[in-house]
C-alpha cells in the first residue's frame, strides 16, 4: 500500500470516529460541563498514558520547549474541547458542525495575519461564499427547534480557537503536538472541575461516557497520523465528511431535524469548501505532473 493510500485510509477512519462525538453529548444524561470534564479527562488521560508507554516523557518535553506556540496550541485545543460540548448543548448538532466546518477560513485569516501568507483568489471566493452560509444558519436559529444564536456563537468560537491552535502548531512543524492535545485536555478538565459536578454522573451512563472518550481518543490518534502522508486538500475534503454525517446521525438516532435554514446555509458552506479543496487538489496534482515532466 502506498503512503498516500495509507494516509487516506487512516484519515478517513479518524474522521469516521469523530462523527458520533456530538451525538454522545446528546445521549449522555448530564449537564454540559460535566460531560466536557469526563470527555476531556478520559481522552486526555488515555492519550497521555499511551504516549508515556510508547515514547516516554520526551514528546511532552518537546511541546513544552516550543514556548508560546505550544501554550497557544494547548489553550486553543483545551478551550475548544470545552466549548464544543457547551455549544452542542445549546444549539442543534447541524448548526455546530456546519459552523465549525468554517475552520479553514479562520486558519487562512490567522495565517495571513501571523504567518504573512498571502490570500489568493480561491481563498477570497471561499470566504465570500462561506460568510453568507454562516449568516443563513445564524438567522435560522430563531426558527429551528433546538437551535440558538448563543450556541452558534460558541461554535464559531470553537472554529476560531482551533484555527489559532493549528496556526501556532505550524510555527513549530518539527514538534509533534499530539502530547499537547493530551496535556490540553487534562488541564482543561482540571480547570472546569470546580464548575462541573463529575460525581453526579449516573452509573448507568458509564458505557456512554467511556464510548465518548474512546471515539475522541481514536480520532485524535488517527488524525494526528494520517495527514502526514496526504495533502492538506485531501485532509480538508475528508474532514468535511463529519459535517455531512454528524447531523444525519443525530437525525436518525434522536430525531433532531436540522431545519431548512441549517441545511441551506450548511450546504453553501460545505459546497464552497468542497470546491475550494478540489481546486487546490487539482493545482497540486498538476504541479506534480509538471515537475515530473521536467
């Protein structure tokens, strides 16, 4: 199997594991911060244990040595991990995943500001399409059951925070940030513990809580490995699967209808990002062919 095929397969499974994430938030009978506490503590703790057993403490030291970039990464990952759960508890699953799909736009803006990367026509056109799509989703929150503007704004914050984390990670490309995810999750869990009620979690919810942590752990590991072997455009296309499948899963399991506005706005956002990534992928493919001929 080629490296590209391996990368596509690993990334695909990483995306599929994250699809039920928002559904677990719906199914677990506890308040949002308590769910977030156990989600982050278990996923972070298991990740840290796996890294310690396979590589020792050196990967953690490497993240800490990355200085402010490692700190920004961990703040972004930890905060977005908490706010994601709160957002899902306040608005519809469809709104959350469609809004978070805008992450590449925030990443492009932050890369322009902090990494001095230029905007191309493709990026401007993508932004021009995504912003109206997000506006339609927000407008529909007052008309759709289980949706709210507050939850939508928190989902937008998740997108911006995680984009900031990814931008910081790009400044220290030689350092694996997987240990940073583990540390961020554990620290975030400790910070929200006084505001949560972890011991109030009913015992019969344990299988759901463990399953929730398990899918987060599996997706984190796979999505840290797979993208090393494929292009950013290929990663972007695969990740969009979650935005399509998560609302359908919530609709099928708990009967949560996304609503016409979410479907319309989300369709615009996803469609724009699909076209943008396909254009980028085609450019990269043509570039490789040109270099091979030369």
